[in-house]
C-alpha cells in the first residue's frame, strides 16, 4: 500500500460513525479473528473490550529513548488498571524492530508486537513492506474522534488515510530569558529577531542545521517566511522532490532570500553543534535568546537545567514541527488488545499526561493545558494559541537535507 486515493480519504472523513473499511484496497490485509467490517467508533468498546480481556496480554513496542518513564510510570500502568490487561513493554532500536516485523510477516509468523510506536521517518518502509494493518484507526477508535482530521490522515505530506495515529507532536520554538529580554520586548518575528541579534552580538544562540533539529527547523522557518512565488514555494510540499532537484533549488534563485538572511545573521550570533549545547549556553547566561524544541526546553525547565525565567514562543511567521505515531501491525498476537491500547494512547487523558510529563504536543483539538496544569507547567510551554495557529509542516527530507548541505558548504565555512 504505497498511496491512498483521495476519494477514499474523503469518504472516511465525511462519515460520523461508519463501519470500518480497508484503506487503499478493496479488502483488509489482516484477519484479527473478528469482523473488522462491522466495527465502528460507536460499538468499539462493546466489541473490543471483551475480546481484549480474553487475549489478556499484549506487547507494545517503543522506538524512543525519551518516552520510557512516560510509558513505564504513567500511561501503561493507567491502561492496565483501566482494562485489567497486562502490557509487555519493549524498547529498542527502530530499524531493528522494523526488520524483525517485516521478517515475521514474510515468513507468515505472528508480529513480534501488537502495537508499534515508530519514527515518522520509517512510515514509508513499513507501508511498502505491507506490515501495517490497513484500518482507518482515526475513524474507528472512539478517541480518534478528537484528533485533527488532517494530521490524523497524513504525515509529513504523505496521505495514509488514518492507518497511523499521531501520538507525539513536536514543535520548534524560540526561547528567551526574561531577565534580559522582557516578555513584552521579545522579538516576535524574524526581522525583529535579526535586529535584536545585531543590537546584542553573540547573545542569540542558534543551533546549526547540521547539528540539531531545532537548527533545521529554524532554517525551514526562514524559508517559509522569506521565499516568495508559487513556483518556488511548491518545493515545500513536493514530497516526491528528488535529491538532485532539491540541490538545484537550494543553490538557485528561489533560496537566495534564505541565504541573504543568514549572511546578515551569522556574524552576530553564536552557532552551536546541538540542541543541548544551545540550551546549556542559555542556562549559564552566555545567551539570552535561542532556537529550541518546545518539549526539550520544557523538560530542561522542569528539571531545573534552565532557569525559571526562560519562556518560549513561536515566531509570527510560524515555525515547523512534526511528530511520530503508532500503528496496528498485520497479524498481531493480540489484535483486540492492540486496538484498545492505541485508542487509549490518543485519548484526552493520555495525551494530557504526555504533555504534562514530556512537553509533547497533541493532535487532539480539545487539549487546553491551562485548564488542568499548574501555572508553572503552563509557563514552560509555548502559548497554546500560538501552537494552534502558528505550527508549520516539516518540509520534504530531500529539500531539508539539500538546504542543510548548502548552508554547511557555503555559509557555515564562510565560503
């Protein structure tokens, strides 16, 4: 299943409580032992909970290093208590787990896990290998009804019709220390940021696009803001753009405004090789403004690794973000329990807890941190209204890589 026709997605999004239909095919690619075609968001719990209880145990795979405490100490115990099920929690290197899943599928064996959390960069590989159940999860899961429909059915510009659940959303930001930069004086857009950097040399700490995701995000943010013309901007959403086409774009007239901005900025800023390096310079007072990931800055603030005077914002032009997701594998050992866990993971309860613990944003449209979080926790986040209105989509990988290569070869080295 490499593509999903637009008509299928339109049908899925336009039906309130439809019976499950296979995505991108005329039949389901998995047989869970119960009739998927009769499953709806309305009857989901009546059908799935008894079946999951009979299965008793399920295996959940997590590709991250950072979400272990969230799953181990918060979400999985809450799920087990709620449904009386046992979850075997497995963490490991993403590529290895995917290869194991593909190998099991190719030998007609059961999947090693019943629900998977993987990097968005691996979606194409598992889809091409046919190991993702072609079920529109965002439609048949009751908790899926609270998800933003666009985010729930596409990832990084790739339309998948809801077979992946957007569990984790991340967001790049600008952080500033209110001891030096009062909130009402914080640079609100790129031009103001450049002006501030010129007035305060080496106090704006910028992560290099070659060394950390916040640097790549800042590079893309500049491109979104400065590149003009429909023909030039078409590359931002062309997820089939080749490496060669991307390199030509980065070296051409379209990208010139991006490099012009950097040529003014680089002489007056401090460039770091990683996200942590940038935050550490702000922690020591060596910098007052910096590029960041919202969730990472939230974590550093919570652990006292950044002073409580640090605040976050998204520039007025918008800044990029992304995220990772979960899926139901083909031929899991406990498919009903897997579906139930996936539903729980995108519930408001779980998504609020994830935001509180990890600063990890949600694709749900009903999350308001100010309603349940402490003022201290809210202050560690980007303002919710900014996240809702200013989050931008990550650009195609080939284009991001080409811009990073051009930056490294022509600006970072002073060429």
